[in-house]
């Protein structure tokens, strides 16, 4: 839920990275954290298991700069991708302003992508949101691996309504900022629309 | 997208006054307000270099998780959470429908005192949040919307953020 503070002249928005387990959500945040200047970022919080699997969420606050005199800050969250953490995933979607779906391009993860996307729609509905009315982009990750599904097949399985698609290799940063920029842009344009602009 | 949470200067000052007084009355080290989605609203206290942004997001996660637990056992929620550390303790309670109040205190205070002072301050804060809600509703009704800085944002403004 966007928070507009006229007293401190700040706007905060919440973006959630969703997708199947081991798909690269945390890697996206880690790359953004590693590549951002110290003054523009807060601490990267990872609530993970001992084997580095996300347990509850990762969180990265990011200052993008000033728009019309207001400091614009994005709070980036990931959800735990593993199927049995569904209760946690649902909680993290509360107050979301924009969603990035990180799909794993590997052939053997196709079912997991489809299941996770279905789960996203279901969990959003329980918060009263609809995926096609939210700022939303899809990222096809791990495009450097040999055993991947073609762009067209991923598109026909996972893309619903002409949402922007980005091909990525998150651990090398390819497509990471493009994805973030696209969802942030949609969030800000949505704010404009809602404020009569 | 849901309606944004808005904080106006007048109400912000009122809230700051309430939490400043609460911090003193409860002998607390730090008091802050956060909304349920993890956005920090206001803070006051003596804990320097405290990462309040992370504190806000983890508090919201904590409250959301315990609410989830409450639902599992057939409760509507747990209105109060209390964490006891070796030196510092946290008292977390809900204010209005979507706001969380956190008080951090040490041996100079006690859970009983904090609870008592929070109860009084909660009433004051609830009416301030109600006043914000009715102001937002009034502006929406007359069709002006709040004076959003984003009403005239351009694609160039957004591009500039990423350069």
C-alpha cells in the first residue's frame, strides 16, 4: 500500500517478487543490493533457513531519488517459493503495490512456474486484488542455462494480459534492473492515474 | 492498487506529540508507529543508529505472522505482543485498524507501566487516525483527491529516477 507522507515529503511503495522456489527472487534482490550505491539502499534483510532458502521474506529498501520534491522509496520483498510456505506468502502480499513474477526457464520447472502463478492469483484474490489490475511484470530467469523452455512457450503458458516480459540471468545482473524499472514505472503511473493526473 | 495511506503534516505533528509524551511517561527508550504493510509512520526515542526501516518491515511481518497463528486457533488476532530480552524488551500493540505501535523499554520501566501508558495513548492516536481517514474521504467525495505529487508526473521524471 503506497504511503504518502506530506510531513516528511516521502512516498513509499511495496513491490513483491513472486515465483517458484529456487527461481531467482532472492538473487534479483541480492544483485540490486550489490549494485546500488550505499546512500540509496538500506540493509538487505533475509529471513532464511540454515541452507539459505527463504523462510519468510527478504527485504530491501531502495531510495530511487526525488520526484516533484518527494523522496521516492521502494520496499522490495521476496516471498518463500517453496510450496509449503503458502501462509507466509499470503502475508507478504498484504498492501502490495506491484508484483514481479520470476519464472524459472528450465524445462523441469515449468510445472512449478504454472503452479506458483496460479497460487499468486489465488493469494491476491484473498487480499481483494486482481492480478490484471495490479502493476505487474514477468521475468523469464536463467536464460543462460542449456535446458530451457523457449521464449514463446513460456509466454504462452505464463503471460496473461500483455504484461511486460524480461529475459534475465539474475546472478549476472542481466535483466534485473530492467525488470525493476518496468514495475516501478507502472506503480508510479498508477499513482498518477489514481490522483487524477 | 489500493488507496494510498496518507499522512498530513498537522496529524503527523499530533502523532509525534503523542508518541513523544508516551516515550517519556512510559520511561521507554523508543516508540514508533508502523502500518500493517511495513511502512514506518513516526518514531521518537533515544536509540541512535537504529535501523527503523528494517524494524518497521520486521514488525509488520511479526504481527502478520502472529495474526496468522491466531486465526489457526480460532482467534481473531492477538492485539498485544510482548518480547522480553536480556536488556531491552518490546511491547507491540495495534492502534486503529491498520497501525501498529511499538515501545522498546529496559529496566528503567516495566511491562505494567508500558501497558498502562500505551492504553491511554492508543485512544488519542485512534482519533488522530480517524481524523486522517475522514479527511481523505472528504477530499475524495468532493472530487479533488489528495494533493498528490504524482498527479503530474511524466515518463521523463520516472526515467530520471533510474539514471
